[in-house]
C-alpha cells in the first residue's frame, strides 16, 4: 500500500488537469446532471485519482463525516497493491433512521444503485502515525457497529465499468448513507451471524452479510484506517466507515423503493428520487 503525502492538500494549481476533472464532477453533482463521458484523461493510478478526489472534496460545500469502502477485484488493482478504495460521505448526505421510509437521490442518466452496508463509527481518534493496521488491531479499536445502506450514485453512468481510478475520482461513487440501528458488541460476535437481504420494489435482488466482504468487517476497517493515515487524513472519533456491499450492488432508478432486511437487527426502507440542483 503506497503513501501519498500530497493527497490532502488538494492544490489545483499543482495539477490543473486534475482540477479540471474535479470541477466537472463537482459541477455535475451540484446541478444534478449526468456526464456523457469521463471529463478528461483517466488518472494513471490510484494515488493520482485520490488527488482528484481531494481537490473535489475541497470544492464541495459540506464537511466529510465518514468514508465508504469499496472492494477492488484483483484484475483491476494497480501498483499500490490496494485491495479496496475510499470515497467521502458528506454530512448533508447522511440520514439516520429508526423506522419509516426515507428518500435518497440518484442521478438520472448517470449511475444509481443501493448497497447493504455494515457501518462502523469510531469512538476514539486513530493515531496519526500508525499507517499499517491488521484486521485484529482494527477489531480491537474502539468502535460501534450499525446497519446501513449506501447510496451509490454518480453523474457518470459508466463509472463502475471504467474501474477503480474513475470510481475514486468521483467521490468513490457515493451519494449518501442511510444509517439505522446499532448492532451491539460487534467485535465479540461471529460475523457469520450478520446476514441480510436486499429488495427493490418488493423483489429480492441480493442476499449475503458480513462474510460476503472479502476478509469481513475487520479487513475493511483495517484498510480504512491504513489508507486514511497514508493519505494524511487519519480517522477521527465520530467518523463513519461503510465497510462495503454486503449483498451486491443493485441498480435503482428514481421512483423505485428499496428495503434492506438485516436479520435480527431491523430494516432500512427508502425510495429513490431524481437528483436536483443543490442550493448555493
């Protein structure tokens, strides 16, 4: 796993071509519009893609409250060796629910999907100088587990087809997180007991659970801790980590309903609406 000490500065003057990519994605997201193609040359590696992401974060009028983790298939990995990727979750795109139906926005003409998630909240600051975490160390770190649903949506319809460097460039293909009930004592229970199913318009489209994630929750958490520190963004108390899709990535369009059933821990019920221009 490589280290990028420049990632956090997000200085557009250093790389105008990267700033132009970030500006196009940010503009499309703020206008609720689709993009016909990747806006520029695809970054050569993940480190460069994270530089695009950091420039975009600096341009986005909201604060980061957490990070989504996505798995990278072996054939799509680069020289960094990363098995996963990160994308920011913003405060205004976070919804907390204990019942009822929530609405979430997807980009019409772009990409839209829902993902069942197990979401960790840090209960302490991670040490800034620790850049390598094992799954066992991650499990021992103070944290609380919740059920959740990631809104995976981008103005670019082909984002997942184009691969992880494109996904990273556009906020990790994230457009929100809906978080539900707590799962008590997560580090002391068997991950095989954490199972869930996803339904769209009352039709089951996926099933799985914590063990669907390669290496499980602990491996995803360890990656988030390691990569964040190496980027110069060590994780802080209160930040959220959506650990990865537990039943698959399920396409959805405006007007459809989603329900995720976390067996023994509650449901998340929501409806997709079309993304619209955001106020200044």
